C-alpha cells in the first residue's frame, strides 16, 4: 500500500453526508459567488480567530495581494519577506508593483530571521511579510517590535499555519492582516481555490471588500480599480462543515508529528522538527532536515511507495523570475543550505500510526 503526502478523499468519506448536504443546500439557494454561506463562514472565521473582520477571497495568493493593496502598498515600496517560501508570497508583493526584499532565515525554525530583517530596512520599506512556514509560528515578538520601531505594516502569510498559536495568540492576529489559504492541501482546505483575510481594522476590511468585487462601492459604481476575487458559496459551505472538526484534526497532526519524532529519534543526519508547548506548530507539513543524501533518501522512499516532497527545492532569490532583483548565489546561506536538506514526509490527520512507523523504518534502513 502506497502512502501519499495527503489523502483528501479519506477525509471526505468520513464527512460525506454532511458535505453533500451542504453542497446541495448551496445549489438550492443558487448562492454561488459570495452570498449567505460566505457571509456566515466569514463570521465563523472571525470568531475562530477572535478578529473583528474576515473577508473571503478567491485564494490565499489573492488574500496577500488584496491585503497589500488595501494597505496602500504599491510602486516604489519595499516589502521584506523570506526567500524560503512558496512563490505566492513574493508574487503577491510583485503583483501590487512593490519590490520583494529577501532576508535570510533561521536554521532551526525555517522562518525569517528577525536579526536579518532590521539590516534590510530602507527608507522605502513599508511592510514585513512573515510566513509561518509548515505551520510553525515566526518569532512575532521580535517582528512586531521591529515593525513598531520603524512604523511598518505586518502582513502574516498564514497559508500553512491555520490554527497555529504563538505565545497564546493565534497567528494571523498579530499584524494588520492575516492571510489564509483554503487550497485543498492546506490544513483547512476546500474543494478548489479559496482564501481569506482576517483583520481588526474596519477600514482595511472595507477596502478589501471593495477590491475583491471589481472596486465596486455600490452596485455598478466603481471608485477604484479592483479585482474579481470572491469566495464561492459552495467552497464556503464545505469549509463551514470542516471548520467544526479543524481543532481535532490539528491535534491529530501534532500527535502524528510526535510519533514520527519518537520513531526517528537518534537517527544520524536526520533532524526532526521541535514540538513545543508554548508555540503551537500545526504541521501542515512535517519537515525533516536531512544532512546527507537527501535526494537519495527521497528516491528510496519513493521506491517503497512512500511519498516525500521538497518544500522548496530552489529559494525565491535564485528563481528566474527574480533575476531582476540581482541577488547572487550565496546571498542567503541558511536558506540555500535548507533547500538542500528539507524533506517533507506524509502528513494528514487520518495518517495511521502503522504507516508513520513504516516510513520511519524505511528511513532507518538507509541511515
Ligand atoms: C499555498 C500558499 C500560498 C497561496 O495560497 P493559494 O490559496 O494557493 O493561492 C501563499 N503562501 C504560502 C506560504 C503557501 O503555502
């Protein structure tokens, strides 16, 4: 039996009746774009995060783009972020016309290194865009202190960190905006594309609502150039069902990570992620650092029917699309080291202990 990175169908089967009914109800209401389901889901997400507002959009990428645009970030502005993330983080900055400025990450956490942020601040810097990678919260105390000192916005990329907690507070609620993705493979995923921005600022929430709907203030009146970026009713209906279970699924992810850590303890050249009480890592991905022959290990796992993925094989500052920024190889040594060590193993709530042990066993065979 093969072990996949994630198994969305098995989760659906467990909730089939509820999800099918939710989809049917939405079709009956013909409430396909925004509408009742989206409005109720927005309220539930605001409740989950404890924020005053939540605005549904078309994707996590658009959540970032609209948050940046709503905060007035655009041409001539610089936004500091990590080079070790999914392309969408930096793409959103470029999309609004601003310039992504990368800085190196911390070896232990895979996340942006606050020490390096301050060195990257210039008179054009408008915001810091931290990514809570794989589900592990960034060092928000230090990031928020820097933002305050230099009067910068903080926009949190929470695409991989739904439900993660930093020192008792959910990530996404520290900065001006928290950006969520409901892409199917994320911790809270729908059956297509979907995203959301959470914020406590009324003005920002209102701007995003206008921007997502063609810049329309009232029907057929347009004050601004906008986007078509609205959350679908069917996706919201599915997400409302799944939201009821999300905390138990997150606990299962953490439990599964604990089994991996236990099984892989003491294996040479394999570093397992830390699980701490204080900061809650929600394990959208379970990531190892493999210090020797990472690609060989991946191939070996594959041969045994066990999926393993590299998030991410090439840092963003070394991508063709960002040649224009002029970064050289070696610019961010930690990120460049980790791109060669990082290896994600299968992770989802329904993953069995037996399969976790099987994957660990295969790893132990070659180390
Ligand atoms: C998935 C992801 C996004 C983009 O989300 P989409 O919903 O796929 O557009 C942004 N940032 C990170 C870190 C992601 O993993």
